[in-house]
C-alpha cells in the first residue's frame, strides 16, 4: 500500500519478500517513512529511545523508488 511518499508492505505467510522480519507472521508489515532529517540524527534518536537497529544504513526500495540510505528496526509490541 502506498500513500504519497509513505509505504506499507503487508506480508502474506509463505509469500514474504525481502527485506522481512526474522520470523514474519501473517499480517506483519514493513512501514517506510521519508524524512528530511539526517539519517544519523534519526538513528541516534531511535537508539536513545531503546530501539534496536537491525540493518542499515542500506539501499532499499521505498514508496518513491530507491532510497539511500535506509535503516531497519523491529517492533514486537506497540
């Protein structure tokens, strides 16, 4: 699903695509946010909030095409 420059990838069990969580479950999602802030600033803020960075900076495909760089985190509870 794409909403302007934002993107949400929904995974179907057995048909997951990369990148994906280590153990994706049915209905899990990847969410892409575009920001004007420097990635280093965003990454440092996430780390200061206790968010674990699992990948990145890496080049990935986002809502508007190739995005460089990108970082990936995981949320197990909201």
